[in-house]
């Protein structure tokens, strides 16, 4: 079957539009392409988890630092994001030294036995791109207090191509990720002092990850 020149051009354009809508939907508008390895580093900016506990008798806010992790991703296809991010229990701070020691004790998170909180990404979905930034949902395994559960985490990622300005912080392309999710203490066998959870400590803890990394470290 012969196809006219005009029909061939129209078919090519249509295929390009369809192909672009699939690939472009998950691709950032950046110069970088191909799989990149991103190492989290405080050289880019402070990596930390900010946590909030709201309960009838007390509200608390604190941080967890000692953050480490490596991600792989193709900025032209964000569905490829994979990796593991962790933070150490011993770095959890709430502004009160005695309370901090309780949080890290065997009665709560037991930092001596279970020193690391971690999240391993298994899949990424629902990606919506705006220029060099995108939002989506990462689903994977979250581990706390020796218990691992499946968890879906909404996130935002911003990717900056390397430039003279970005090199003032770190070599390579820079990546910034923010994510907020809830952790139900009962799901991870965290019982605390009797009668405390639900009165002085929230049954769910809201966690916000503030992550910064580079492809050049």
C-alpha cells in the first residue's frame, strides 16, 4: 500500500505527538539525559527529616539528621527513580535533651538495636512535570524499629543542570527532593510509655524529608 507524502508527514507528526506525550510526561526539561547517580550530601544543602507529633496534651516538633543515601534516575524518565535513603535514630532532636534520650531509648525507637530509619524506592507513579521540576508518588519499603512496611510517599523533585553557579555548592548536577508522609507508630511496634501514645504523643507522626544531592560527588 502506497502512502502519499502528505499522509506520511501527518502520520509522522501524529506518532511524534503520541510518543512525546508518553515520554515527555515523565521527562524534565533539562540538558542532562541518561541514568545519573545522585549522592545525598550536605554540601548541597542540609539533609534532614522534620517530624511533627500532635497530641491532645502536647505538640512536638523535631529533626532527624545523619541522612545518607544514593539514588539513580534518568531525568528524561522519572519513572526510573530508585534508591535507598536513611537517617540515624541517634540524631533525632526535639529541643529537649531528656525527651531526646526517651525517643532513642529501648522503650521507644531503640536506637541502640535499630539505629537506622530507611526508605527503599521500588516504583514511582503519577508523575506530573513542570519544567525542571516534577511531582509524583514513590512506593517502597519503609523500615523503622526493626519493622518493614510498604509505604507510598508523595514527593517533589527539582533538577538543576551543572553550571558555574551550582558548582559553588557542589560539582555535578544538583537534585532537590521534598516529601511528606505519615508514620503510624503502632504499625512499627512502637508502644512507648504506657498511656503516652494518643495523649502526649500522636498516634501518627508526620514526617517531611528535605533531601539534597549531586551527580558529581
